[in-house]
C-alpha cells in the first residue's frame, strides 16, 4: 500500500495541473471502489474550482471553492496518471477521470479497487471517520522525540507495531518503519514504552530523514506505485534492510552480520539483530 512518501509524490504531481483549475468533467466509470462512491459524485465535482490539494497521512485531500473536500485514498494498487496532451485510450481499470478547463486529464486506475473517494464539508473534515483518529504528521516541525515518547508511554506492544498504528503517528507503513528503525539502531521487537529520551529523539530524526529521502526519490515502486508522470519511484534502490533478508547488514562491521526477516502482526519485518537493540 502506498505510504506517506508515495502519496506526497502524487500530491506534488497533481498540484500544478489541478490547483486553481475548474473541473469541466468528473466521471465515475463505476458506482464504487472499495466503498460506494458518494451519491451524485460526478455532478457534485463538475464545475467546481480546486482551491488546493493537501495530504493527511496516506490521504489526498482536494479542497474545492464551495468548501467541500474530496478525500482520496489510493488503496493497494491505485495509480494516478496525468495527461496534459490528448490522452491515450482509457485502460480497463481507469475508474475515475477528471478533466480540467486547461485541458488536463487525470485518471485514477485501481486494479484491485481497494482505494476509495468520499466527499465531505470542510467544516466536518477533522471529524470524518477516516481522519478523526489520525496521529500527528511525522514531517511536522511539532513532531519531535518528546511527542513520540509521550504517545508511546505505557504501551507494551513492539515498537514496530506501534509505529504502524496510525493513531500514534500518521502515514507510516511497513517499508519506512523498517528503514527508520534500522537507521535509529532500535530493534523492531523492543517494547514501545522503552523508547524514551534520546532513543525517541533519534528515532524521530531517522523517521524524518527516511521520509524526506523517499519523497525526493519519488517514493518506492515495488508493485503498483508510479509517479503521476508514469515513472517509477526510485527509493527502493536505497533500502538498507527492507526486503533484503540474508544480505549483509550495511551497518555492521562484523563478518557475519546479516539482515533477518521475521513476521510481526502478519507483516514482514527486516532488521539486523546486531545493530538494532
């Protein structure tokens, strides 16, 4: 599933072609994605001007001139493609199509249909069921070691599971949690409540560094993720541990240090037991 860097990459691709533009057509090729689309979906968005596009956790938020917001989740396989010239023929899984008054076409292609779209009023956005319980944004200046330590206090789950909990910190997923824990030297099995003080500060710094580097690389393309230009992301070439079980640990000077793979809460975790404590 796309994580924060992939969604941020899509947001940055959409902003130049959608912000300030009027949607001349909003077309739903089917009545549902993961959930049914809002009633009158196309009619409610056609003719509306996009004021701005933001991101909250793994959600794209498209803000319109009538103070409504399109909440957009890419799901497991969702891809967003932008065409500023006449577009090619539609593909089988192009489920949602937006056209702007500047002639741009934006297509949401979702093979598995795990993505979704909903529309709400700006005033009720923070109370929306998908938004209300989200934790702090990891790239916000206000998110620091003290904030993370406070949210982990008293929690006895492994730190890997805690960081995947969107109510503790928003937007992180399996890839970037594994990478950040490695760079921070923290075992994914360490109990959450013990990540305090300098350990929490270091972990936050590593989370931010990994996310910033991933955004700069256009995200990670393992299966479905593409940038809005159609290009792959490139951060997978910078992985230190993710999906590298059995490889030599890049952070060890011992001869037999290798990356291990374990399963936590049904998800694969990659780490070095010598470097991460």
